[in-house]
């Protein structure tokens, strides 16, 4: 694919924690973009393995593009993303996780849409679930089409995975530093209530290598994720974005979803016996 010599005014932020084996794939998917970003910020969240060494090696390869920030204390993805966000120099921010990757046209397509729709504060898009041994992300992408996301839709469920999101740097909202579960959903909700318009592009231009809400492997996290969602609704209520009746309804709805997830998980365990 021919590289576009114009770099998009985008800062890519990648929180990194014990990711020495996957970070190269993530960064390479940014390097291989048809339209590269202006900077990539890698935030090491006090990893205790070889992650920092791997990040520094990548930084040495691309000194004009990549900046490594090291956190002294492990603080979680929210704090790491905020640290990178605060250090960003470009008017747009794009998030990528250290174990995921992007389609080569992701920045070109998403930035073009946001540049031509300045009223959009945040956009996300679709993704594909791949296995680690699958081929690179080179599938055909169609013309960009987008659908507006309403407050009601976003209240019912998280419409975006974090590696699909691009937003304007100068908005006031941030991730809650101390929140480790459902923190991305909380930020999107804050933005749609306080900042402006959100859309979702129909294009599948990211790849993840584990299910965003896996049926397996997350049993110990199911309740923590549920507590995160319940906490999000309570924060919205205290911020006067929803009323007491809506709060009650959303809490019941969330708990019902949680029970359903437990039943699915239990059935999978029974099937594996």
C-alpha cells in the first residue's frame, strides 16, 4: 500500500503493561498506516517484566515518532491513558491497546470523517476478532458510513471498544484514574452528556485477539465489571444526567444482564466437562 506522506494531526496513545510479546504487533500496525499519525505515545504502567526494555527499543527505531512515558507506580489503564493524553501534542487522540492492532486504513478513514464532520466529538468503529496466528489486517474496507449514537443507546450498552475510538484532545472529560472496570464506557457516557455528538463508523478497521467480554477466562472479573457498570449509572445520577427513576431502571437492567452472563458462563463450563 502506498504511504500518504501527510501525517494526520493525531496522537496515538497505547497503555502498556506486561506486553513485551504483543506491543511490537500493535505499534507496527500504526507504523503501517496508509496515513501515519504525528506521534505515538507508549505509556509503561510500571511493568515488572521486559516491557519497558521493549518499548525503549521501539522508541530507538522511530525516535521522531514514538515517545515512551514510564509510570513509577502501577496505576491501571485509565491513569496510563490520561498520562498519555495530557502529554499529547496533536488535536486528535486515538487509543490502541497493546495487544490489539489496526487495519492499515484506520487512521485515513476515521480522521477524514472527523475532519469533514467537525461537530463530531468522538467516533468509534467496528472490529474483527482474530486469533494470534491469523494473517495481517488487509481485508477490503468499504466507503465510510456512520450512524449517530444516542444517549439512550449508550446508556444501555457500551457501543465501542477502546481501540476503535478517536476523539478531540481538548475536551474536558477524562478517564477516571482509579477506575479499572468499565472505565471506557464511563468516559463515552460523560462525553455524550457533556461534550457533544458521537457517531459509530460501520467499517471494521481494528482487530482484537481476545473477546471484549469473553465467556471464558473472565469469571473472576465478571462481578468487578458489573460493579463498574453499576457505579457508572450512580455517577451519572449524581451528575444529574439521569433521574432517580432512570437510575433504578438501569440498575435493574444491568443486574439482569449480569445474571444472563453468569448463566452463559456456567453453561460453557458444563459443556467443557
